[in-house]
C-alpha cells in the first residue's frame, strides 16, 4: 500500500523546493490511454523530443545542463559517454513501440504512434537528440490489441531496443509486464490503470483511470449543477482489467460521496450489439451513466441509446471518447462528458499545448486529436529518463532502471499534471482531471472544458 498521498505531496513539494534552490534552471516540455486513433504511418524512425524537468539526479556529479543563448531547452551532457548496449549503438537509441496497428484499436494505435514520432522528430532535429547528441528511433510492433500477440512482438523486438516507449491498452500491458520485470526493461503503458503506479518497470503519465472516475463523480455531484447524490446512477464497463480496476475508483467515489450505482452492465471489446445493454440501463431508470469503455464500443452504445430514445447524461473515462466518431455522428454525443488530462487542443495559452501544436504542424500531418497528444506527452517522461541515464553515462538496462529509481519530478508543461517518479513507494502520481463536454462546433476535438478538479477523495484512495 502506498503512503498517504497528502503527506507524499508535501514531501514532493519540499523536494522540489530543495531542487530549485540547488540548481536554478528549468526545462520545458512534456502525456491513457487505452486507445488511440489517427492515420496510417510507416514503421518509423523517431527523431524528436524535448527534455522534461526531472529531480533526483545531481547535475554537478552526473552531468551538466546546457542551453543555447536563445533560451532553448536544456540538454544534459554526459560526464562519460555511454557504452554501446542493447538498443544503443553508440549513436542512436532505439525504442520499441507496441501498439495496435491493424486490429480493433488501430483507431487509437495509429495516432499514438504519430504523436510519439512528432515528439522524437522534434528532439532529433532541434535538440540534436537525447543529451544533445544521441538520435532516437522508434521500432514498431503490431499488437492487434491481443495480449498473446503483444508478448510475441515484445519478444521479437526486445533484443533490439533499449526500452518500450509504448505498450497500448491495459490487457497487453498486463501480459507484457512479467517479461519486462524478468528482463529488467522499462515500458510506458498506453493505459492509465492505477496499478501501474506500483511498478518500477512502468512509467505511466497522466491521472490514473481510478482518479478520473473519482474526479468526474465528485464534479458531477458537487460542482456541475447537473445532478446530486440522488440522481439515479449506473455504470457500463469493459469486462477486463481496464474496466474492473477503473470501476474500483468509481465504487470508492460512490461510497464516499453517498450515492448508489443501481445498475452495472458489462461489455466486451469488439462487441457490436448493445440493444440488451441499453435496454437494461433504461429499464433501471438510469439518469447518469458512467462509461468505462473504449471509443468504438462507446460510439455503438450511444447509437443504440439514440435509437431507443434513451437520453441520460454520459460521463466517460478518457478512452471512451474519440473526436472522429463525435464529428461524424454529433447527435449521439449531445449529453456526453469526458475526463481528460490535457487542455483543449486549441488552447495556446498553455505553453505545452502551443509547443505541441507548432511541432505537430511541422512534423505531423493533418489535424491533431487527443491520441496524437497522448502519444506525444507520454514521451516526455521517457526523454527525462534517457537524459538522466545519459548524464550518468549508462544506457544499459540496469542503468535505465537505476535512472528510473532516481527520476523524481517530471513536469509536463500543462499537458498533464506533473508526476513524481522513482521507487514506487516514493511516487506521487498525477491525479487532476479536466472535464469536457461535447460541442459540435469546437474543432478539432469537438469538446469544451467545463471544469477542473483534483478531488480531495483521491488522497484516501490507494492505487496499488
């Protein structure tokens, strides 16, 4: 069990104060989910990422932070050049990338890969690579959102990559985790299951799904003006680790806030017939439905609800919403709300968003969506990790794990809550959420922000 979150946050703040006092300087740049969407992309080299601030390393002992006169982001020069090792040939760092490129979640996997590529393209082209000198490439594997295939792709790639910069969706992450541990490899879950915060081998970014449900429930009951603890509340969830673990957060919120989930319906990935599910929700008199779902199936649920004249308020976890579906069938999403980590895709007042949009315009293609952004921001923590490992002169798997244990604070420049990494018992995970409502005129993501919340209830909830 993790320590009380309030105490850990206080400890993190004190650590940050000490860090700032010791070394004046900052870097700037920045972070699922369980799913992604976008356009097809070739198996890729990555070339672009910027360092995020990290605490836990000693610049004087392990490396020197440098920046050009124009105020470009700091890079970390190694005291000793890292020796070639698995996934590093002395010049290029290769990162594995396990996403669905051709299966049921390719609508998420493809844009995730594009967003990550944008990040590393920027790092390679404009920062000179990790530590200002080592280029980064992505090596893609296609999981087809199947756990067994994900393990096969992991085994195929593991001898050629330093770490895995993405493992899309909760079941594949769960399946691969035992091998990450056995091989001493770091991975980034393309999933925000709360359990991942307890794993040194995983570097999640963003608020856990558990926190998302706590936040949106607290917002709905106490801030939205849309309902109260007396509103008839129900839930529909994917019957796998993603759905089951996220449901725990919602059930905790219901207990703490004093409302009851009168109906719980399960669905499976790739389901297409939701008539019985919707009929059960309508029959229970549900006025608000918490949606712990994925976008294709959620879109089908909304279509069926519309056909049956069932019009509750829908409160979705991050993976439930995809702007491409909402844009093509706006009538389905009129009462849809979703919890996200990041600000609106057109909010240039947030410096991290302005940077993302500029970099996507340069290195991406078309119009960005939430999952492009997720792929991009997830790489911020990896960049901070690689910079720290380079500053210590060790990109071996043991060196990367040691760097992960020392990583500390990583800032996401407004794209998500900051995250304190390190040994699991010392981590302070991100926990804040932004609440968005569907709006058919709000391009490109077709949602507008209606609230921000980091529920006080989060402090009493254990992710693992």
